[in-house]
């Protein structure tokens, strides 16, 4: 099974081979994926981080040696916690923006440059030396537009937001809200919700259709139209702008103890 370390800012992963097919998720810079099959210019891939499968255009596949992937995965590396950072790619000095949740593995003691395959990069600005708090990371996505299947500052969906924020904090969540609800322990009362808890919401059929991040004191950060902050109570999400409830609360789960 051939693998690759993504050197693209965000690779679109689609439900079926074809540009018109629905966007299911995105592969971030520095994430590893493996090719399962190839069909007429398209590759069916599996993401190493969450085992999600889908189709990418073959032009996004640049094969990495097994040894390169092994070293990349085993190295400490650093997850990007800022909304985005700017890379400079050698030798053309071309700029590339990568989003929060991307991963880089620096060349030894030089915490500025790194290599993926034959591509050499360096950071234009230094990364924060301290570990950012969950609320600080989550708020970095505020006002990002909603995009079904998105996982970046430039467009993100509700479960993509929770997955990427928790990834940065060192926790692995599945890709979709219906899968994420299986993680963690129950929080019995909304008043007991604290920063980092996940709130899940259902539709009239009882299906899980939305997830957001509790920030304590009745606040919830979630992607709905855009990444926004709203009020959470025992009924659900209350939008103060429109003075109505937008999502019905099903359950709150605690992933971070």
C-alpha cells in the first residue's frame, strides 16, 4: 500500500471519483494517507489520522518512501495551533499558507526548516513556544465560513472543527459527529459542562446532526453558517441575534478529564 505525506495545504477528499462529487473531508499539510486503489486519474485513499476513506485527484498524490513516513510519524513534530502560518518553499521562494492542525517535523535542532520528500520549506515566522489553551485554539476559528467536509480556517464544518481543535490539544476524535458522540463520558447536567466538553444535537428523527465545543459559563463555539459563539442551555443552542433555538441538545460528553 503506497503512502504519502501531504505537502498541499488542504487536499479535497470526495465521496466518489470526480470533481463534481461531494466533499467529504480534507487532508491537511503534513498528514499521512495511503492509496487503496487507482481509477482513471483518481485515488481512493485512507487517512492515517482517523481512517477516513475517500477519493482524491491523482495530482495530489506524491509518493513517499515507507522509511520517510516511518520517520515522519515517529518524530516529535509540531502541530500548527495558530489559525494559519506562512511557509516559504525553496528554491523558488514561493509562499504557502497552512491551517491549524497541520503538522511539521523540523530538521534536527533547526526549528525553522523542514523537508517533505524533495520539497524544502522554512517558516516565515516563529511558532508559539508555549502550548495554547483549548479555548484560545478554538476561538482562532471564529468567523471561519461553514464548509461541508472542511477542516481549515478557510472553511470548516462542525465535526471538522471539533476534530481539528482536539487534535491540536493532543486528542484523537473520529471525523463525523455521529462517531464522535461515542467518545468520552456522559455529563449529566448542562450546568456541569466545562471548557472542552462536547455538546451533541439531534434532529426530529433522533439522528446526530451537529456538535460544538463547550467553553463553560453557558457558552458554546460551533460551526453553523460560520464558526460562532452562542448560548447553550438544557434545550439547546440559543441564538441571541435571532432570539431563537437553532439546535436541539441531545447529550454532552467529556473527552478531556
